[in-house]
């Protein structure tokens, strides 16, 4: 039985381990966290609609259900012939290696004064505590929400979750009847944040900002974050009592430390079948890779899962357990997001033929809630998985 090691316990790594076990491979998954954090539904932590246990799945539980081995350790270096763990040291005992360790945050001066929805889960927990402290004690304030860019890897921008948190906090404050006491400000360095969704989506977003009385500051480069706000290149400043900011991604330190082929931004170079370039038995999936595709491409969870399932198939194909041709991820490149707004939602979609944002009043919120339930139960094998999900 071939031994396959999966580095990373996020959406991509877990999906890879699950599908590799369907071929009865000997699978070992290594992650520095002992739980899968479900980022898409963590947007409801700040508004108290969910608690921490609602948005995680213990990896030990997934391990028992699907039969893979789990080791908690931190990956500090990945090379063409092996990898190094913080506790376990150097490892080369595998037939195949799948790298799914995600990306890290691009550094900004004063970043420690902000909180992220897409980084360490502790950040969104701390943000939740701080937000509700301000609401319960001050009953007023200025709240800033923004995301950054990376010119070296435009697909590594995470804007959707920021919009979702912004709209949910707005709805939360309205339910508490204190919205008029708060100023909500959105900021981003690019002139048209969200333009990858198309002009129609931009116009709809602008209309929503005006309707909800959300101030928008775009097209200004961020110079520094301060305890009480954000400073821009033109010398202007946003005052903020609490700043939620999602930096663009850059390559993981473990990839930068190793000798795998990578881009200037530190993302792994892969073939279309997710094999790492110039490496016969190493694959890479999810946020740690450099995506091929159109200018508007984006790193999203459903693409990471496609990569994971394809990689399991492609390894099985090489081992004579499947028939056909290697599967690639490129034809699956699209943007698909069910954006929640607290009291409704919108379906955002883009491919090479069309771009659209479809409003889903009321039902959109419950559709996303339903997806969260489905995701947890299906991952644990308690309900059947829908085709392609």
C-alpha cells in the first residue's frame, strides 16, 4: 500500500485525505491545528450567531471516520526530497507528498493593530470580543473594514469575507438599535475593489453602501495601521476604534525556506494536474499554489477542493486504480460565492462567459446557513455528499 503524506489540515488538505482513503492508500495528515476551521461560516462569530465549536470539526474525529492518521506538528520547510517538522524533524518516508499548507499574510506596518477573518482563528475570536465590548460599553464608535492587495499575486486577495463581515455587523447593529451611533468605513488600496466580479456587481455594491450609509475609501495605498486608525500614502487618516483587515496572501514560510519551484511571491509552481513542476511524486493544492488562469481568477475553497479530489484521482491513476486521463483544475476556474448579508444574501458568479451578482433577499442568508450544516455533516460522513461538492 502506497504511503501518502498530506501537509495541512485546511479545506484542501482534509479533502485530499478523505478522497485518498477512498482508494485505500495509507494516508497521514500533518497539521499545526487539531481542528478544521470552516472559514466561510466564521463570519457569524462577531454577531454571536455562531460560537467557536460551531465553526470547527476536530481532525481526530475526521481521522476516525475516514481512516487516515493525524499528527499535530508544524511544517517549517518543504523540499523536493522531503520536509522538516518543528517537533518531528526531517521526514522522507512517503511515496507521494501533497502540500496544502495555505498562504501567509502580506506584512503591513502596524498589522498587529488589526484583526483578520482569514488568518489565525484566534484573531476573529479576539475581534468578536472587542466588537461586543465596544457595543456593550461605549454604545458608539468608528469601525473600519478593509482588505489589501498583492501586485505579485493578484489572485491571493480575499475581499468577499470582508464584505460579508461588514454587512453582517451593519445588520447586527441595526438589530441592537444602535446603528446610528456607529460609523462604518470600508477601505481598500485598489481603485475598484471587487472588480473581478464585473461592472454590474460593482454598481450594486456601490448602491448597497449608499443605502446602508457605509463610507467607502478606495484607491489609496495603505502606509501604516495605528491603534486608532489607518494612515494612507497621501497623508490622510481614517479614525477607527476597531479595524478588521484582511491582507493579501504571500507564500508560506515553509515554502520560502525550501527548494520547491515557486513564484516571486512564494507560491508553488504546479502543472495543470497539480504536480509540482520538476517533481514526480509531489503535488500541491489550495492556497499555497500559483494559479493559472484569467486575470480575474481568485483562490477559493471550491477550487481547493477540486484540486484535492483531482490529485487523489491522479495519484490513483498513476497506481493503476483508475482509468482515463489526468484531471486538471484549470477548466474549473471560476468565482462562486454565496455572499451573506445578515438578513439576506447574493450569489456572485464569474467565468469566461459571464459575470453576475444575483440578490437573494432573506433566502440567501438561510441558504448559506444550510450550506454550513451540510458541510459539517457531509465531511463527517453523516449525510451523503452532493455530486461535485
